[in-house]
């Protein structure tokens, strides 16, 4: 495990009181760093909305986002079990889990995931969501990886809950709703960009995120401006088929 | 420390029935006066459902979220809406700018005066002690603002907040639909209920974005056209959205100029 990246990540996830803090960006850092630091291929994150609904707010790839959505649509899967119980849930080989999750297990395998670990985002009795880690190959998750993954989830949860409650207890709900709406804006922008450039949603998202970084803009802000038409993201179509900056650099099964 | 939010609802399956219950309250309000369901019904129903004193609702005009007043339940609500339109200051403009709710459980706290030096004292004088404003938005689509007030201090409970957000979702759809003559039913399933958006939200949002390009229209109209197409072809919105995202269905620009369609 990259110790320097790990300590940088903890600093990043603690730093939630900065001006222009963006919950969506913050949670994307959590999923992306999970993939970079741990021996996993993908990560996804569900957060609870006061409407009583779980929402997919961040994912390290489109495949991870889709499998998270699948859990919500089918009301079944490790992330939901984890959220409802507030306890970690894992499966070392989804091929053996058809009894537990008859719809989720085959769908996850079809998406290329064989092992899954779900970690609660929890502070005392309050569970606000769950972080899902996916691996392509079967086998138990490394205990050190699980510990670090839970520590990342904990730091993020405390960053969201604790820091804000010191200011005003209503702020988390305000920010959460803003974040959920930002998520919708980003999906709308992905659709518009995917159609304009003739690319898929995953590529559209990478493109959008790269554009935000290049312009030093917040992702949700740039997405809003692009959908509003006040900002034109004229991009050479199909210029970057595989934007790799946020992906794990090494081979899929190379331990880190 | 976190005295904050009550433990969250564990059951995702609740959402649809909860959404149906809220829709039932809005529809019931409409039935009581015998007219078709409108945003005013959402405004009136939310007041009794979450135990606030009054509410107001304003529609967006252009990219301005707080445009003109559409509905109020009492004189204090009207005064609060008016004050903010006049002053350009208060929780409504802030909710519009931030894109998230602004929840103020006690206007007499110094933070309120610091944040809104003119509005806060004026609102207290008008008789409001707690004010909660909610932007009516679907991503980049801005429909307006819903405001609630109480004549006493106190937070919305976690359950009340969830309910208000569901009322706000319905109000947003009704406001957008109201712009389209004779199109109020689109997007509502059999029995007049809102379609289940929860599970297919992302595809609907992506498809809406794609339609802005396919049809060469703004995001609000793209959403209206998506729902109208689903309604006209008797298809669930989520299914249609998935087909559009998978590029199995494509909507061309309307051959008839859209101005002619609108009454």
C-alpha cells in the first residue's frame, strides 16, 4: 500500500471545512482513493436521503455505478444489507451467493465482479450510507485492506457529520440535498456530453471531470454551466478513448 | 456533538409507498375543491402534513429561481415571499443560489441577523419564527422555490423533512407541467400518481441530457418532451430512458414548430 498516498488521503478527507467544499467531489475522492490504495477494482457509495431513499452518489467507474443502481432497483445486495444493519458485509465468491442475493449475485458477476465488501458509513447509531468495494477475482479481502477501507469510510463520515454539527445541525441536510441535486446535474451533463461527442456515459464522465480539473472548476458547477449552455465544452470528439488519470495504474490483480 | 439527525429510515422499500402517500395528500386536497391537481394543492397540503403555519410557492422565470409568486396559504406567507422578492435577501434567494434547502429553525438567533440583516427582523415582525425554503429543482432544471414558516421555533423532524422533500418533488413536476397547456398528466402513471423515479433516476437524467442535443432544446423542455413521449407511447419513463441511453430510441426535432403547440 502506498503509505504516502494513504496519509495524503486522510488529510484530504479531513479537510471538509474549506471554502467551496463539494460533497460530491469529496465522496468521489473516497471511491477513487479506495481503488488506488486497496486491492480492489472498483468502489461505489450509497448515501441515505431523508426521503427514505438510498442514492448512488459516487462510484469509481460506470460499471460500479450501475451495479450500485442495480442493488437499489432490485432492493437487494450487500450495500443494502450493510446500510440496514450498520455492519460490514462481505462475500468472497459471488458464485456461491445465489441463495443470499438471487438477483444481485449473477448481475455482479456479469459486470465482472466476483468478490464484494460493503462497509458502513456510520457514526455511533447513525448510519448515513455504505461504501462498496468490488474485486474481479474471488477470495477473501485482505484484512489490512478492510481496516483501511473502514478507516477511510469513518474519516469521511466524521468529516460530513461531526464538522458540520459543530456549526449547525441542519447544515448536513442542506448540503446533502445540494449534493444529491448536483448528482442529477452531473447525470444530465453526462447525457448531453455523451450525445454531443458520441461517447458512452463513462467516457463522458471522465471527460467532464478532466475538463473541471483543467479549468480548476468544481465539477458540479461546470456541469451546471454546460447544461445551462453558458459554458461550451468544445472538445475534440473521441479524443481520449481511455482517460486514465483516475484509474489504478497497475495490472488488475497486482497487489499494492 | 451530533445531537443532529435522528437515525435514518432503514427501509428503501418504504420510499414508493411514502411517495404515494404524499401524492394522495396532494390529490386529496385537489378533490376537496373539485379541480385538477395544481401546485396550490401541494402548497396547501404540505402545511397540514408537516405542521407548519403557512407556505408559499414561487415559480422560476428564466434562470432566476425566485420569479413570481404562484401560491400562498396565508398573509404572513405572502409577506415573507414579497419581502424576499423586494429585498433580494433571505432564505429563498439563498436556496436558489445554493441549490439546496435553507433550514432556519429560529430566526431570532444572531446567525439569522448576520446572514439577513434586513429580512430577519422584518420576517420576525411579520410573525415568522422558523423559515424553511426548498429549491424546486431537478438537476439543472429550476422550477421555483417552496417556502414554509412556523410561528414558533423548532426544527423539522427527520421524517417531516423527508416528507417536505417529497412534496417539493411533486410541486416541481406540477410547476413544470403547468407551463405546458393540456399536458398535466404526462409523467404521472395510472391513477394519476407520479412515476417511480427512484430506481431509474440516473437513466432519466442522462436521457434528459441527451435529448437537449437530439432536439436542440433546453433542459426543461427536454424533460417535458421525454415525459410527453413516454405518456404518448404508454411506456414507463424509466424504460424509455434506458432505451434512449442505450441508443435504441432516438427523438428527432419536432417537425411542427413548438411555439404552435403551446396555447
